[in-house]
């Protein structure tokens, strides 16, 4: 899920009036734009809902005065960047060669940001209406240092997001029902999910005596599935990063206490199979 939009308005005027030049921002510091490589969840967070994904090369960088940088995190600085468009990775808005935007960056112990001038970066952004060439990042830190490996990963995420049958955003659990089988230890739990779009989504867990539980997720009311999503895929992300940690008691509509306990157990099994949603961005 996208973090709150980084508000930006009239940044060209801002550049002229409230910026302090940063002569230390050169090419000599090889520090990366972020402290750790972006995870799948980081990239999906940024790409999901970003109208534009752009590769650009920053040409001019200046620090915004701290007093004018509202909401800035401790240990970070806000910077006004003028950049050259290198490629439109995703999106359809017309772009010129010149771009301008604001970005938040972590500072080193000396108070300097990472050096990225004249290096390629990836921006997750939207165009600013009425201000040609200005961008609004979808999050304060929605700039990543570009390399060929990151390019491949981003395009893989975008292909999944733009696929016709892409899994919808999951916002919660609507209902979980366990039905016992004819044999001891057998049974099925169906977990019906809530999606932001209203599209159907459900998890099914099947247990048979002497066998490991099997589970799968379906994003169609017409097709059931016993196939669990692979890690670092969009289906995995929709579940691992947004399902509640525990089954909400109000969603457990199993008919008796044993079935209710089985539904809780099966939900916990699915959460354990999904694993954690690792993010390096705050």
C-alpha cells in the first residue's frame, strides 16, 4: 500500500525562494540512495498506484531549508532536484526532457545526503497538474538508485500489477468457516477475504490424516485453488503484507468450538507459510 502522498505544489517557485545550495552534492560520494536493497514489498508498495515510473538523471540538487521541510524525519534532509528524463518505464503522461521534484534522503553523520548527481535514478511519481515538467513523488523517499538488476525487478512487478487478472488489494478477512471431514483430523477451512475492488478472493486449507496440510488462494469466485503463491509475487504480497496477523474473532463463523479452533489453527498455518513482509523503507 502506498504511503501518504508527498505533497508538492509550485516547486519551481520554491526552488527560487527557499533553497540553500548544497555544493557538497557531487559525484565523489558513492553512497547508495538507500541503506539496504529494496525488497519485493518495497517495490510493490511504490509501484502499486504510481501513475508514472521514470528513469532520470539528476543534474542540479539543492537542499530545502529545514524550517520549510514540514514532516521531515529525524536524520533526513529534503532536496529539490532538477533532472533529465532518460526513460518512461511505466505510465502514459507526456514527459519532456526536464523534470523537477522534491525528495527526502537520509543524511550521513556529517549531515550530507547520498551522492547521486549524474547517476540514474528511478522515480515513482505523478505529474503535477498545471505545472509541466514537475513531479510529485508518491512517497517522500520514492527515488531509488537505478541499476540493471533493479530495472529487471521493477519491470517484473509492473507486469504483475498490469496483468488483466492481477490479484486485487486485500483489506481484511470477511469470514472463516471450518468444516470437519468424515475421518479424524480431516477437514477444510475456507477463508473469505475483503478486497478493495470488491472482487472475490478466498483461501482454502485442506487437512487429511497423515498428510501435511495443503492450501491455496483463489482470486476468482469461479476457480478454486490448492496452490499457494510463491514468495515475492503479487499474490504473495497481497496476502503476506496485508492480512491480519491473527484471524479476527468476529470473522470466525465456524459452527462449534472445535471447528472454530480448527479455523484459527488453519489461519495461523497460512500466515506461517506466507512468512513476514520484509520492508526496508519506513
